[in-house]
């Protein structure tokens, strides 16, 4: 593998901005002028204007702008602004003044952290020609403890503007630290490739392993070389690469070629030898940015949609995922265990399902395995919540189609209500209710978790997702989103709060009259919000804890509310006894028929009545106007005839 950085320019910024800072008199301005003009200045102004270095000064041909700064107190504000805008910082000290070196660790480096300047730092010891060689100390010995404390330091270098010693190198290393940063790739302390770098290189290896035999043959290695560096490898070079790997790491080469272990070893070797541009060229050629994620140009373009439209996977993407599931179910038990799931996502920056809201959202078997339905449900859930992240991860695990072919935008929910049907495959249900009503138990039961008597209050939203078998043999995916009682007010501040909701469920403790009252208050509150903002949603009432004695007037109260608001009677369930009364299928059915089960509040009825009267009045006015117009026309005809006859 030959090195090179042809991809750096196209994948990096249009230019690199380097800010030079340090104590007064440490040689900042002389360093910059000598680099730009290639001559030592006789008269140096206090602070230079922004200086552009020649593009051909470095192999990347990326424009470099160098910013000089003043360390005086009155210029501290301007200094802070410049440092915050920097792509890299060069901190200077004077080799003949040890106190200026001490100031790096006592002031300048802590100051960068205080300002939250998170860019590479190059430490430059200027005025090397003035140092007393009798007191010379190894740079490595002096800087090692400082670099241990401040990991943001990429390189330390000594230079002399007067003697033209290592001046271009200062800015070369600064530019290189921006274009080819070490931090995302390599852990200096552990001396190993970072996990995200390993995952990206593994994906690239798999993409290059066309015959899927777990090794790069000579032909595959050559194709890789041409793609990344625009130059083929000579047969002798391929032999040499494999010999280097085999000598250090026998398992790095097999009879079929260079293994993944050998491929990773080579990149670690390049980085250890300071040839980071080689690994960065490879990563950028395959579309990775400095965060070791695919760049925006590789991903799904922003999707234009209204708040009441959602995004689902296409049948093409679902079929791809079925194939992936089978491929990674290595023990053939019909479920992906934690190790298999980690292996599946080992070519993504990290597993997207390790954190909320995706962690523990889907049903798992007794051994913690994710079934095919659970696997597809998680993907459907992620696509609804964050379609760009979903498609990004599809690409990481091998989806080769156009990103836009993986998803589709659903019809507007308002249109669904007018057409009295929905073509969605994934429905989102908001679960409301007072504290201790049984909301969390409903969510847990949906993914097969055991009932627990212990009460744990819900303090933030949580989700569960699963497939629901339909009477016709098809499956729909249902997402349950639990809204804590204390979060409802905040949710409903947003006029589009219910836009993504296909159906709302209101849970109450059927043994507690206060729970019922609070649940109906929430129902009216949510229904009123929907009426006011044009996002009416089907609503169901769930009477939880049906294994307990109902409160005295439960039947009369529920009948009255159902009739008054025009929705179904409450659905009794007992999660403790496992009696769910087909509640999940009934939720899906309500979502599929979005024109039914929509509650009407008194205010909503009054508003409708007002509109009916208004429309009737307008109709009467319209009819009256039409009669008047017809009468006027008849009179004109009559008048014309009369004039003609006379």
C-alpha cells in the first residue's frame, strides 16, 4: 500500500486557518514572516495582518492562512476570538528563555481548554540559534510530561527563523494535524487504532473483498490501491507488503491473501510511522469525514415532509434486512444474541441500539436474543424516529442501493382521515394516563416482559415496539410511546404535538375513581388540542388492573364519557393475569381507520355547530343572491322585449 494524500484536498476544508499564540517576544511574527517570505525580517511589526502561505509550499496544495496574535492584556478578547476560529494552534516559546516554556503548561494550554478550543496544537520552540548549548536538554525529555498532560498537543518542534531551521515544518505539521488528525484514528496512550477507525477499516476491507473469502487477493489488493491512490502495485511490492505483515503478525496473511487482521496491522503501522495521510486517504476515498462517519454526500438527503407524514422502510430495504438477519444468525436459532448483533453492527461507528430510545425497546427471548420480528421492529422504529440515522446504518451494514430507495414518505394523516383508511405499515401510539395507572405495565407486556408488582415512576418518555398480527395474516408494526403525566403540558405547547400520533390511548386504574377522573381530564385536554390544531386522532380508553375490584360507579362513568365523546367503551385489561383483550390489535385497528374513534369535546361540538349554522346562513345568502340575480336578469329580458314591441 503506497502512501499519498490526493483525497485530502477534496475532503478537507477549502483552507486551513492556523493561529500563532504565545508570550511576548517568543518569535511569533518572525516565524510567520520567514515562512511566507523565506527571509528573516529586519523590522518586525508588533502584530502581523493575516498571512497566506504559498499553496505549493505543502504537498496537499491546500491554502493556509496564518493569524498572528498579541498576548497583551488589552488584546485578550481579540486573542480569544481568533483562537476559537482556529483550525490549529501553534504555541510558541523561546528556546533561550525557559520561563516561556513553563508558561505553556501553566497558562497557554489551560487557557485553550478554558476557551473550549478543541483543535490540534503544535508547540514550536523558536530562537533555537540563541539557546545556550551548554544547557541543552532533549526536547523529548522536556515535552513528554507536558504531552502526557495535554493530549491535544500533536507535535513539538524546535526552529530558528534567523538560521532558517525547520520553519516550513512548523506549518506543515499544523496543516497536517488538521487534514490528517491523529486523535480520531489512534489512541496514543494504548498505542492502538481507535474502535471507530477499526470499524470503518473493517467495512472498507469487506467492500474490497469481492469474493467474500475473508482475505484480499493480489488482484483485490491492487484494485484497492488503484481506487485509493490512482496507481497500481507492482507484484514485487505486493510480495513486500505481505512479507512485512507476515513477519510481524503471521495471522495477517493467509493462503488467500491479506486478512482483516493484516489490513488493520498495516494501518496501525502507517500511523505509528507518522504516515497518517495514508489511512486518511483511504477513509476519505470511501466517503468518511473527520469524525469517522460517512459524509452527508454519502447519506440520505433531507426529506421534505409535513409534520403529519412519517417515513417507513421500503420493501426493498426490508428484504435486505431479512437477508442480513439470516447471515448473522450464525447459530441458526432464529434470534440474534448480543454477540451476533455486535458483529452485525461492527462496520458501523457504534451500535445505534445501545442508547435510548432504542435500547430495550423491542422484544427479546429468554436468552436475550432478538427475533426477526423484533429486529425488523427496531429498524422500523429507528426509521420513524430518525430516518437519516436509519439509512446511514443500513449503508454501514452493506446496503448498496441508492439511499433514497430504502425509505418512503407516507401519506398525510389528514388525507388518511378524509379517505377513511391508512396505507401505513408502522403506527405510533401515544400512551397517556395518570401516575400508577398501569402505562408502563402496558408497554412492558407489549414486548413480553414479566409483570412486576413494584412501582417505578416514569420520569421521561419511553418506547416499546413490536409487530401485531392482523386477522388477514399480515403484520403491522406498532410503536408505543409513553408520555409521563408531568410531561404532557410541555408536550402540548407545540401545536404539532399530535401530528406524528396515529392513535392515542388513555390508561386508568379501574379500581381507582381518582385515576379515572384524571384520565378523562387528559383525554379532553388532548382531544381539545387536536381539534384546535387540526390533528384529531383516534382515542381509546384502557381500563387497567381489571383483576381488582372496580370503583363503585365505574360502569356508569365509562358509559357516559364514551357516549358523550363518541368513542368506544373502555377496554378492560389485566397485565398481572395476562388478559389483554386483544388491546394491541384494537389499537392498530383504530389507527387503520383514522376517521373513527375521534372524541368530540363540548367545545368541539359547539365549534362544529357554529360552523354548520354559519354554512347554512351562507347557503341561504347564496341562494337569495342567486334568486335576486335570476330576477334581475328576467326583469332585463322583460324590459328589453317591452322596448322592442313599443
